[in-house]
């Protein structure tokens, strides 16, 4: 049975723990007056009785007694879904975003990241969900409750943070912010409990490792053509072999992000090598005449075992600067991969990467493709989109864990071939700051809720 969007209200009744439904609602849910039934929210479940509201025969308003509201820890009224599953009437879905750094501060409950979470929760408008933020230490597993931050509308049309005790959710979106935070005992205990003891789906769990993703995808015939050749250890011999095979290679930290630590090596005529990287002082270029001298320079303060060696790709250029794409992907309510945003990132002058922090520029992907490829731009865009969907499906199928969001760094070489350089399970949202990508930002945040509803079976 599909879920039904209703408006939830509460009222006092001294003698009954129950739910009042209109006759038409009772018919839709196949419920009879005075029928006993279990009512659930998230992981809490309470026995109640069905009562019929004969005064409002076609109303979609559902009224719960305050005693039932208290026992279920329903956080607020308003639009929400009802769904009958056997002898259980579910109210929800309850969607929890788990993170760390949550604190008792109604102005900035998630510290410096509060504004980002504020935007995420704004997507709940009109969706009919309970949407909130919590940390692993906020859960009481004995009572199946959680102390959480909600973003609630005020009478004057603004929104404010409210700290409310509610039920453990139907589904969890993992936004643990870093690998260091992943190693906290409370985070490890929380995830272990979800995996072993609680039937509670969580999506985008953990971080990707560059080499791990390469190992998953490179053997697959359906996507191998998009994956650059890569070695897991930046040994001198591996670097030598790759530079003999390719004019350009990249040395990348296995667990890096935002382009930190990336080194570009280009073989030049006359057995010379140009090495480029970024430091706090800016972009750096060095020239070497031997493999050993360039290797000693690059790894004087770096561990070779922490780096991989990757085939360099001669990217297409825009205004004589290379560019790639951040393709932001989501699962939708039908559990299909869709693309919410394709933003082009144009490298800054002399930069090794296209990241904004090193001088890169963000341009809507379609705008850039139109300026370069003219009337053929839809063909190129479709080629990128098709590759992105194939790669997303391959990652999810091989990992075996639910994924609802991916950030793929992709590019087009000078021959028009599509490449995928990196996949992120916790993609940043900085590209959405571009004024022309505001609608894509809203679409992306909305899809997070849609996929949560799918996982929660609403």
C-alpha cells in the first residue's frame, strides 16, 4: 500500500490512546472504527485504537491524542505520511542526519557547519517528513529515542533551531565530517550497532579511498574505459614505468581531498621533467633531469606508500586552461541514479588542479560545453551523463552498501574521450555557490529526502 500525505494534529483525550481518522481515510487505510492497531514512528511502536471522525468525512487531517504523541515522541504536527503495513500504521518517515560536533547552542548547533545543515533541512518544506540532525551520543537505545535538532518555521515566516527528543529514525544519512571523526569510539560503536543489531538503513556510510575505488572499477568491462591506469604505490619504479608510457602522470594522496598534496609530473623533450604542486605560498614548478632527482624532491616530506601514481590525461581547455567537471549525482524516489548538477571547474593560472582554493573557476557545465562545442554540446553532455550513471551503478553494486549521493570528478580529453578521476561519498557543495546553480542546489537537497523516503519504504 502506498503512503498517504496527511495533516497531523493533536488533541487532549483523558481516556483513550488513539488516532482519529475521517471515514474516507479509514477506507483508504482499510481500517475499522474501534479497531486496535499498533502506531509507529521510526523505531518506536505503541498500541492504540482507531476512532472515526464523522464530522469531517473527507478530511485529510489526522488527529492523535496527546498521550499517543507523548509515547511515540512525535516532534511536531503538520504535513506527514501515513502508511499501513499489516497491523502497524506508520507515521513518517523520520529521517536522521548523523554527524559529529553537535552542541547545545540554538544559534549554531553544529558549529561552523550550521549554515550548511540549515540549507539541507530547508528542503523538508512540503515533503511531509520529520527531518533532523543528531550525533551518535544522542541516542538512547533502551528507549529508542534520540535528542535531535530540528529546523522549525516561526510565526513570522523565519526558521529557528529546536532541540527535541524524538524517535530513532527510519533511515540515517551519514554526514560524519572526516576520517578522524570516523575513528571516534562513539561513531564506531554507533555504526557497529546499526550493522549488527538494529534494522535501520544508513546510506553513504564512510569515506572512499582512491585506490579502493580504482580496484572496484578497473576490472569491470562496462566502465573500465573511463578509469585512468593507476598503481597503488608511488615507488620510483612505478613512476618510471608510467612516465615512459605517458607524457604526464599525477601523484595523489590515497586519502586526500580538495586537491591537497597532488603532484603533477610532465615528461619534456631532452629527458627533462617538470614537477608542479601547490603549497601554502602558491603554485610551485621545478625541473629535473633524472627520475631519481625528481623522486627525491617530491618525496622528501611525503610517504610513497601514502600515494598512488595515476595516468595523466590531456584535458580539453577553456581559454587555454584545462577544465574538468564535478558531476553531483543522487538516487531518487524510484531508486534510480539522476544527475542534479554538472559544474565545470576551470583551473587557475599555473595550478595543478581545478579546485577553487587554488584559483579555479566554477561555470555551469552546459554553459561551458555550449561555448566550446557549439551545436554538438548536447551530445558531449549526454556522453558524460551516461558515463556517470554507469560508474555510479558500478560503485554501488560492487560496494554493496546503500548510496544515495555521489560526487564524480570527470573530464574530457583532447580527443573527446570521457574520464573519471575520483569518486566522493561525501561530496562538498561548494560548486552550488555559483548563482546559476541555485536551482541545482535545491534539486540536490530535495533528492536526498526522496531517496531517504525510498529507503524508509514510504
